């Protein structure tokens, strides 16, 4: 499979290869395309390329190959396609792409949808538009240079002739596909859809209960499964008594599932499935099961103990990951500051728990999944069932939130296993308890920070250590060190300009499935550095923003050269997405000016500040709190985000609002703990999320930028927690270094 | 156990159904009648995703048994008359993933039906049972307030 980067300088030959076009140089991949939910009638619509079809009725069908989970990508991708295509927005119909390698990566995580697909989507729009223009020019027998497309029509410059896209579509579909390098893309000033705050395309369906999520799939003859999974990772069914379960009205069958072998990866967890004629009966039957479980190596996992060990470990030397200067030894005591920060395990708690429906037949497997990763779902299920990937069709529903949990297709695997076994369509619905107790958890973590001041009250040396079980442990047995990629997430990549820097990582063995959750390791790392810079500011008696300015140093593009560290940069070239200290400074200036205009705080109130770069975007957050009688109220949050060029400003704002609320939830209340290898929490009463009365006023400042589009969904989260605890310090004089805050404050 | 045949009035239409009288209305609506706009989020009355109206009052569909609503008027997101609220919802671009939104609108509609001019405190209280993990609260509040302002003007 040709990768995306190759698209940038692709030859026509490669275009054809890339999109699997039929021979003869006709329309790109017009045959055999996996479109959903409708199959286009070939004589009424023309496929212009893998992403665009146009109907005789003038409708423009745009494929969104990325999963919609609230970020607005079905709207955003369509805006980009429609812009270069010169389509009239009122004619646009958005089609959700199935799992299909020809789209390139469909992994909807890592805040990548726009930053990785922006150019290619523009090229796809321009390709189709050029074919329509060429068709019109040929019909009018005028040079192509004399025609142009606008609002779903092609016009002739010299006359008042025009043809609609619908009138041109079928012939245009037969045009020779132009070479990518022959295309001219618009200049930013000419954008008609990019940069507009368009209403999300699913709005009316969502307001009227018509939007279809994974939970809403209903097939003829379908049965419903609820699964009791081993409470401790690595244990299996020791004994099973299903006699009561089978008596429950509606229960059809009880099936034991195999436990995973080796590293968890995306394997189903095993356990016992109750099959019924409806969801509720399946859940009732499951409650009536009597299961006992075998012992597991993880039986003794206890988070209090685990965290205490992790805190000890970060106080000891670890593996050096980045170093500048030669010594961090013999620091005079009076000029140093130390702190240890901890963040517990967290889980995603998206409103729609994991859910998938599978129908395995002699022809193959068809899945309807609320998934962020259609292709890994396809691959994993194909491998499990011994099918060719082409025989596994994955329909992507709307997702009732994802946050990284739905990147792991274990629940789709369960549905496929059961459907194969029963020879019936099966829907596997997870309960909230299942979601909370069988997650791929955000890792428990601890960090140690130490800094030294010089004689001029300036920080001149920093030592930091981080420890957490690695996501890699989910994919390979025996991994006990954070990966470089995880350390790149807000630990090693902070561009501090100090004469001496030493950053280390320590070992931690995984005792449960570790996964990625919205902004991943940036959560703990931004909490660490964001809190510590504030502590240093307090010690130096300077404003926090000023301390950041000093520690970041002069405007520059940081490359970390000669620091023994090669930076992954979220998969981007530093040339395209540099670590640009000037952009930090710009945000610091904006926030300083914004905060200067805020009303004076009263007694028991305080502002806190933090800034963080992640997913190649820059976000600064200021938080105002009030603490009275140990009761915390967050009054206001102001976020400034520089995400480069943005496609839909309103969605960037709404994602940032959501990120603030996500960050507040985790800082104030988020904790997954383990006792005897089992998760202690089970539902929203003990894994609470922020509710409306706890929500502050939120103001989002979108910083104008011509930089390349950067990540949006995640970067708002990391600075929230430190700006909150810094605010509490400002209000009360008490420093909280261990999350969540509801252990010590009423929230 | 024999399953009785019951008649349920949903959005002004009668449905004849065979279901365990103890089945929560949420699952009756979703799996039996086929109205999937009412969502499952927690099954324990903690999130509000399943909010419906029973004789106009907001109820948690996941905790309300079928037998308790037979003979009453059940209203779901598919049938609720809340045009102005939905209009304001659209104007404020409230939804993100949209999954909690049916429950949010049902709670807000019940509030405004009973209290056409709610105070901020009343809005907070009426909406406190509905979780939105995506974090659309500021816009929910803004949309409700905009609908209220129009109520006041009307
Ligand atoms: S599903 Fe009923 S309150 Fe959550
Ligand atoms: S919009 Fe996603 S949970 Fe509310």
C-alpha cells in the first residue's frame, strides 16, 4: 500500500495504482468501491475518485473515511473536499466510508484527521473539479483556461454559458484523470468552505433522535449478547453455573469465550456470554450467572501499593532520555526546589459504551461498529475468523464518543466470535460497568522534578523523571519501560532553554491493559511541568507567565540537537511543524493581555495558568477558582489555541471547550483504582464526570495562524489540570500534587 | 412465565407489544418498538441519556418499568414538541458526538414546560442529571437561555 506521504509528489501512474483504478486510465477506482450506506447507481452517478461522486441530480457525494465521534470530522473533511471541488454546500451529501485500505489510514486518533488529510482532500477536490472543467471545455470547444467552476456549475468566461455539475457528471467521470502535479490548488484567500463555521452535517438527525450510533443497529434475526468478563486480567472461568441465567425470559443461550493468550493487543477478554432476544434480557441473564474465576498473576495488583512504589522509583536515577550540560549533582540545597506529582489510572467513559454487531455467514463477515479504527477492526476480525480482509466488511456508525477507547476493537472481536458460533447476527452491548472495569486504561504515573536557581534568581538546571506502565505492554509481553514515543508526549519535548537539563524515565511493569486516552501521556507530563513551573515562579516571586518566558528562552525553532534525543514530533517533519518557541511566546502575550482585563479577584479566589504544545498545536489555559470551606468552584476557564490554519472555527472552539471539561473532570474527580487486581469503580457514582452545575464559563480564543493545520481534538486537555491546581494554590496557598482533587476537596 | 400482551402509547401512537412487564421502557423502546433515539448510558439513573417524558414529566427510561407506563403517555425525542428548543440547539451548534443530546433536550423541554422562565439555578438543577462527556454544557445552557429569552418576548 502506498502511504500518504507519497501522495504529495505522486505521478499519475501512482495515482491510478493508489486508488486501484480500472485499466485504461478511466475514472479513478470507479468500480468495486465500498460505499455505504448506499450503493450508487452507476448510470445516475459518476465516481470522480475514491472520495467524490456526482449525480445527474446535481448532488455531490463526499466520502468521509474518518470516524465521527463529536469532533465534527464528517463536516470538516467535506468542507475541504467541497472547497477545491467548488461544490455548492447545499448539494453535498456525506457518505461514511467503510474500512478500506485505499483510503490510507483511517485510524481516527492522534488528532490527525485534518492535519494528515488536508492536502490530500484538497487534491481530491481539485482532481474532480478539473475533470468537470475539462468536460465543459470540450463540450463548448473552448480551451480549459477559459472555463471555471463555482457553486456546483462550470462557467465559460467569454460568454454566459454554464453547465451544472449534474449535467457534466457522467461525461466527466469518463475523463482522463489529471496528474496531481498538474493541479493548481486555491490560494487561502479564495476559500469558500474552509475556514467557515458550518453547522455540523448531522445536526438535524442528532436533534431528532435519528442519528445512528453503534447501539442503534438492528438487523433481522439479530440476537443480543451481554458478557461477564474475567474481573482480573489473565484469569479465566473456573466454574460456571448458568441454570438460573437460562431461566430468564428471553435468554437463548450461554456461551463461554476463550481467554486471550500472550499480550492483550485487541483480543477479546474471554468470559461468559449470555445471548437473548433483547438487550435487557441478556443483561438480566448475565446477572443470574454464577461464575468463579481462576487465579491470575495480576491478582495482587493494588494501586495504593503500586503508586507508592512508583513514587519511590522516580526518586532514584533512571534511564537518561535527554541531556544538556554535564552535571545535575551537588546542587546547593537552598537553591533547589523538588516536587513529586502523581496521576491515577483513568478511563475514557465516552457516553456510548463499546458496542458492535456482527453477521458472519458463509460469504464472510459484516460488522457494524462504533469504531475509531475500521481497518484494525477488519484486520483483527479477519485474522480471528481466518478470512481474507476483503471478506470482512466494516460499516462505521456514528460514535457516541471515543476518546481512544474505540481505537481498540476487542468488542468487535467478541461480536464476530459469537456470530460465527451462533450462525446469527449478534450485537454485543457493553454496560457502563463493563466499560469502566474492562478498559484500556490511561496509565497510572508519577513524576519527580528538581530545579536549581542561579545567583540572579533564574532557573539554570532541571532534572525530571517520569514513570508509568507503557502502552507498548499491551502489544508485547515483558515491556517495562515507557517508549520513546510516549516520552515525546510532553516530557522530553518541552523546549526549555536552560544550561543544564536531564530528563529520565524509570521502569514500571503493567498489571492491566494500558491504552491511549485523549492526549495520552501529555496528561501527566503537562500536569508535572505545568505545576512545577508555577512552583518555581512562586519560589522566585515572579508571575507564572513570566517564569515560562524565562524558561522557554528566546524565539527559535527548537531541534534538541546535541541533547541525545531524537524527537518523533507526532509523526510530522520538524520542517513542517517545528517546535516553535515564538508561538509559545505569542500565546503567553495573548493570555497576559487577556488576564490583565479580568476583574480583580476577591478573597478565596485565584487564577492559575499553564501552557502546553501537543499534537503540534499550542494551547494556553487560565483558570479562575474559588475555594470556600474546602469547597472548590471553578468559575472561569480561558483557553487560547494556536492550531495553525483551521477548517471549521466553531468546531475547533467546541473541541476546546470539551477538552477543558474533559481536563476538569479528570483533575477534579478522575480515578480508576485496583484492589486485588480488580477495578474498584463501576459506574458514574464512583467514576464521576463533570456535570453542568460544576462547569465554569468558558472562553476560547482562536489564534489566527497561517501555519499548517495541526491537531485539535486533544491538545486542549493537557494544560487544564495544572492551570487548575495552580489556581487553587493562588486562592488558598495549598499546593496539590496528587490527582484527583476530590480526595481532599469538595468539588 | 407467560409474557402478557400490552398496549403502550408512545408519541401519540399505540403499540401492541409482548414483553416482560419489568423490562425498563428504555429497552422496550429501543429493542422492541424500534425507536432508538432514547439512549443507554449507565442503566442506573446516573447519566440522563435515557430521559423520556411520562405524562409530561421527565423520567429515566432505564429505571422505569414497562408496567409503570402502561396507560400513560410516553414521549420520546422522536415525538417531543420542542421546536424552539431544537432551533436554539442548532443555532448554538450544541452537539458534539450527539449521543447525550436526546436526553439533554428531553430534560430541557420538561423544564421549560413546567418553568417557562427558569433562573440559572433552576437550569443547573434541572440539567444536573444529564452527563455530557463531550462537554457541551456551556452551549446547552446558552441554548436554553436563548429559548427562554424568546419565551419572555413572545
Ligand atoms: S441510562 Fe438511564 S440514566 Fe443513564
Ligand atoms: S455530545 Fe457527546 S456526550 Fe454529549
